[in-house]
């Protein structure tokens, strides 16, 4: 227990977190050039250039991120932990790529706006007084609901494709997912996000809160998550479970923020050292390239392609009023632009999604909506053990459109859960 307390004290220290944050920035700068640019410039359009104006402006952006994170009060709120996710995954990679990778400066600027709206005391949302379903009922209702909502997946996809080798996360996962695309139904499309992002993780956490009596709930949640992964092998399903468990382990939001920061820093260091020692690219490619830099360069391609001719959601909810001018959907057009393959689906996050649809005003508006939504969820989430659910949603904003995140990736389901299902404290 003393070891856990010592770890919590170290990762919760504001000074140590600031040092780790700056170390993460330095590591991303080095590894962008040493690994990402040198190994993938010919394949994905990663660029490299040293110029004084972007470097100085980027340092000013970095100082702004540090000030927003570490010089403002409120480290014991969930919004601080959310801000750490945004600072590390949204701000730092885009700042580095603006400085030396020649992407547009608007991506780090709007990422910093997202961070500011989460940290500044402008959007404080009070807890709504709403009736909550008692835990003694939920311990039966939630597992039964999850089992019921899992049924459409084997009915749609079938059980023939289940293969335990999918847990190796190899290239075969992409082949299986491509084959499943034709089998997907509207029901499975709309259930996938709420199941993997909210309901199944929530059952896992409920069981952990009273493991002696409710161990079977954790077992149901883990088994349901693994079953869903075998049916549709999306890596986010598998790794989302580890995020929820890591966020459960620490009650303090400062400790959760430190866990995120030190965990990502350690993953980057280990994968880089593994590449240096063995020459193998896979681990560092997944951690550095895919997690940090691919979202930034995809967003930059959206800014380039849609600059001056916004889509006005004509490919989506406003398609009845506005004609969509292209044959391919936006994500596949960018996939063709980046990889010369129209079947490649390059989704983007809220910043480029807002710009694609309504220009710079759209980027600001979408970032503001996302920040307000996160603050609303955080305002109702009074049990820190369930914070992993909110962490998964914020990560979704990095790679998914705003309305997609809300409707099909579990955003609205999470809001309903924190309002009516999740207890207000650990003893509820």
C-alpha cells in the first residue's frame, strides 16, 4: 500500500508533471525527425523543414499549453485530467509538426483553444438534480442489457470469422474488418460505440467497486468486450479496456492525469528504444506515428483540400438542403489523396471536421461544442472511478467527427449514463 501511495504522490506532483510534459515535447521533436519523417516521408507525406518563425511561434504555443495546464487552479477536477489528454494528444503533436513538419498553424491554435475552454473557468456546469437508478437494480439490469445488445453482432457478422490469433493485432485485423464492412447493419453501426465506449466498460467498473459481491459483473464486462473484439477487431475496443482499468486505479484526478502523462511518455520511450535496439518498426509506428502524428497530418490534409469550399454538412445531416459535390465521402477522398487508395478511410477529429464543413468559424464552433459537452459530462460525473469513460470519449474527438462521436461513438449514451446510471460516489 505504501508503494501505491508513493507512486500516487510522484505522479500527482505538479512539478514532476510539468517536467514530464516538457520531456514529452522534446521526445516528440526528436522522434518525429529520427523515426517518423525518415521512415514514412515517402509514404504519407510527412515533411521536414527548419525555419525560425514556426520554431519561435511553436515555442510560444508550448508555453501557452504549459500555462493553461499547470498555472491555473482546479487540478482536483475531472476537467484537469481531460485537459492533460488534450494537451498531450492534440496540442503537442500539432505544435511539433507545425514547427518542423510544415502543417498549418491553425491546427495547434484550435487545439490550444480546446485546451483553454476546458481549463478556464468559463464553462462551469453544475450538477443536475436528476433521479438515478439504484445500484442494487443496476447490478442486474446493466449486464442483462449488455448481453441483449450484443446479440445483433453475431447475427450480423456470424461466428465463422472468430479467430484467437486476432489478439496479436497483426495485419489480418484489417482484412477481417474490410470483409465485415459489407455485413454491417445500421443497428450494429449505432450499437458499436455505446457498447465498447460506455456500457461494457461501465459494467467492468461496477464489478470492481464491490469485487467481493459483484466479481461476475467484471467478468461479464471483460468477456463481452473480448467477444466484441473477436467479432469486429477494432484495436480501440481492446485498448479501451486498459484505459478504463488504469483510470479506475487512482481516485485523485491529479493522479489520473499523471498516469496518462507518464504512461504515454513511457510507451514512447520504450517503443523508441526497442526500435533503436532491434530495428523493428511496428511498436514505435503504432505509438508514435499512429497515435500522435497521423491525426495531425490527416487534419492538415483536410485543411488543404477543403480550404475555400466548405461542405456545409452536405455529406451528412444537411444533405437534403445542400448538394454534396463529390462521388466519394470526405474520409475516402483524403485517403485517396494521401495513399492513392480510395478504399482507405482517413477519418479526422473535431478540428478538421469543423473546418471542412464551415471553415475557420466551423472549427471554432465545433471545438466549443465539444468543450461544452465534455464540461457537461464532467459536471455530472461525481464518481472518479468511472472517469475512463470520459477519457475514451475525448480520445474519440481526436479521430472522429463531432456528430459521429456523439451519435455512433457513445457520446450521448455517456451523457445519459452519467445523469441516470453512474452513482454519485463510490459508496452509492
